[in-house]
């Protein structure tokens, strides 16, 4: 072996031949240990598979539901934070900066565990799994939404604001009726990306026992002992879900662009 190693160092082509031989042996071993697929566990043409699909579908509905609630809260909270960050009051600007920097830095899983397990100890507040999951997703995502809204608001020409003031609109009316509608049109793709992000991050709530799609897939694996087939089905479900959401966002973006022409 030492001689072969020495020869491989002295002769690069010899080293390449050894590497190719090792790869071939590895692949031949994989071919011999072929996997026997059991797609019946997720087949709609098998009664057992149909039952498992229905079980996963309930988790998919839970995933969509909790993500929708979280994204609505985070968008509203993010818009409020962005407006606060552009306020003339220094305290509001400092609050915006501290909130955004803090919650962008903390991983969602760590925040979820602290909200679910830490708050009862620190503050005596015990949230249910659903409330803890929604709160964690909304709080974490709102920090990103605040920065998205800030960029969108700043992209609106100042002439729009000055024109609104000239016709007698207050600062709040100008923001609500003039600035925000234009900003939302510009940041819609980014908001769509955040919704996709929340959909994917909702899988982390399975850690505290929420019966969403990932949790149901894990439980099904323990029942059927077919992890590869079930997790492949899980990947496909998330893929289809994200593609549908992306398509809807693009349609909405095109429609809003057409209305402004």
C-alpha cells in the first residue's frame, strides 16, 4: 500500500487510475445493494396509500393555514415598523433598528424553542403550539418585512409626497393613500419571496409537536417504515406548493402592473 501511495504521488496518471477504480468499485457495490421501492404507501391507487395521502393532506392544510396567518401578521407589523423607522421621533427609529437587528440575528428554531419553552419560565406565559408557531414566524419575518417596506417607501419619488401635502393631505393620509400603494407594487415580488420563506420555515414548528406537513410525514415514517418514499412525497408536496404560490404572486404582480398603465 505504501508503494502504491508513493507511485500515485510520483505519477499523477497512476493516481487518477486508482481514483477511477475506487469509484467504480463503490458504484458496483451500490448497484448490488439495490433498494426495493414501496410506492404503495403513498399511491392513490392503493387503499393504504390513499389513507396515507389523506393523512398528509391534513398536514398540508395546516401548513398553509399557519403560514397565511403568520404572513398577514408579519406584513402588517413590518409595515408599521418601517413607518416607525422613518419617523421624526428618535425613540421610534431606535426601536425599529433594535427590533430589526435582534430578530434578524436569531434563528427561527432558536426563537421558537425560547417562545414555547422559555416564556413559561421567564414570564409565566404558556402559549399553545399553534400560537407559539404563528408568533415565532410572524415576529421573525416582520423584521425582514420592515426592511422590504422601508426600501419600497424610500423608492417612491418625493414629488408624490409633496403633491399630497399640497392638496391638504396629512402625513398619515399621504402614507396610506399615496406612498404605501405605490411601494407595495414595487415590493410585491419580495413579499412573495417572504411568503415562500415562511411556508418553508413552518416545517420547523414540527419540533414542538404541531401537526403540519413535516410532522405528519415523520409520524407516517414511524408507522410505515418507508422513509425514502414518504420523504420523497414530502419534497414533491413542498415543491408543488411553492411553485403554485410563486405562480400566483407572478399573476398578481402582472395584474397590478397592468392596472397602473
